[in-house]
């Protein structure tokens, strides 16, 4: 829906869609090894994950619920799943698991930072941005992401606020770029939306 989010999420989706299942499987293999899980614990944890995966799939296909309601439900499911897994662990295993989750979060943060830098470099080259323009674009996009994140976390989920944020972001971008660059940026955004929609539809069919 929103330009910069669509562009970022599409790049990430395209690069990782094929490997997501393997990464999910590796996660449990790593847990089994690092936490020294018993066969019974391992089987129970995989069973819990399967249960919540089925719930998530059902929620994704539930057209009656809004995007905001689904987002809140996904967060609740993630918390519930982690609580059920934690209940199966010994105190020592729980401590190790918390450490693993922290390390995983840091690695994800570094990964998304790298993806963001790659996107910015591509944008600079494609649009022919000067160093000054590139820095201004980076600042505007960072502010947008922070405000977007704050809105998503808020209880109101005001659609008008999201639309205003989108409009303000586009106006800020337009003020940085030349008319020709802005037209290219608009075209890139439209292409990303089409590509995202095509890949999302393909994955659903698969």
C-alpha cells in the first residue's frame, strides 16, 4: 500500500521466498542441538508449530477480517506459541532459548540493514541521484518508516493517518527529486507493486 514499504518488502520477499521453508526447518534443528532437546520435546515443539502454522494459514485466508485485525491476531499467535514452547523447556533450556532469540533478532536487524543499503544504492544508481539527494532520500525514508511503525503499533489504526503519511512521504520525495527523477521513482513503485502482486499470487497457488 505504501511506496517505500512495498519496495522494501518486495525485495526481501523475492530474495527469501524460496528459502523460507528451509530456514524454518533449520530453526528447529538448531533448537534441538543447542538446547539438547529430548526426542519427546522436539516432537512436541514441532507439533505446536504445525498447529500454529495451520492457524496462521486459516487467518491469512480469512477475508472477513481486516488487515489490522489479522496483524493483531498474528502477534497473539506468536506469543501463545512461544509460551507453549517455553512451558516444555527446563529452566536451563529456557535461558539458552532466550539467548538464541536475542541473537536471532540481532542477525535479522543486521540483515534488514544490509537489504536497506542495497535498495538505497540501487535507487541512487537507477534515478541518478547526487550524494546530497541520496542522503535526503535516506532521511525521509527513515522518518517515514519510524512513523509508519508507530502507527502500526498504535491502537487506533487510523486509515486516514496512514493515507496522510503516504501523501506526506510522496510530497517530501517529490521535493527532493527533479521532475524526471520523480517520474522514474513513480514508475519503479508501480512496477514493484505489480511484481509483488504477481509473486504473492504465485506463492499462494503453490
